[in-house]
C-alpha cells in the first residue's frame, strides 16, 4: 500500500502584544522544519487582525516517522522553548496520517472515523464544492480580464476548493455528521 504521508496540525494561541515577535520566530523555525527529512510542505493560517489570536500551522511529511522525528527533535524543542513567552497556551499539536486531520474533533480525542466513512464524507463534501466553485470563480476571472486558460483556471479553482474544504466545509460538516462518523 502506498504511504499516505502524515500531517501535523499545530495551534499556537499568541498573546496580544507578542504577534510581531511570533512572526519573527516563524521566520526562524520555518526554514529549519523545511530542511527536515521527509518534509513536503507547510501552511500557516494567520489570525484575523484585532479579532483572533490563534495561528494554525499545518505541516506535511512523507511518513509518520519523519514527522515524529521533526516534532520530537532537539532543534524544534529549543525553538519552542524560545517561543514560549509568546504563547497564551502551550504548544499544542495532533499528528494524523493522510487526510485524518480533516476529521479532527477535539471532543473525540484521538478517535478517527473508519476510512470508508472518511471517503464518503470527503467525497460528499468535495462534489458540491467542486461544482459550485467554478460556477462562481470563472465568471469572476473573466470579469477581471484574466484570459481563459484550462491550467490556470484549474489551479485557481483547486486552490479555492482545497481552502474551503480544509478550513470551512469539513470542520462544520464533520460536526453535522458527527454521530454517523464516530458510531461503531
């Protein structure tokens, strides 16, 4: 079976007056994590200014063992220790394989739905979004005088779809179907 990779979702609750220092710290830790064995990519979801204070960092590695190696490394421990004065709460993270992080529900602890339910839930979420996004985005792109191009249109649409699925749809959808997802 092909290795599904592994993701870690890290949340940092930053003190109000420490966001600038935290941003500088990110400039320090991101290159170190990018040079870790098996690193694939990372995304940083920044808080909304003057409204929220939580940073969410999603890091993907090729294997769980490479991800755990980075998360437990001395380099990361030293950098987290350096950032502790900026945190409202301690460094919190959950390691998930494949797309398990889409089904992360703190009230369920580390419990993850069976794969076939993950498949059906993800498919049923992606299908309507993948139909609606191009219906909205393509006319907007043409209004903005961006020429029609299959590859750039697909790039933009897929980016919008993934963003919506990861940050909007799945967190709400999994709450809606929670009983079905987690029943034995």
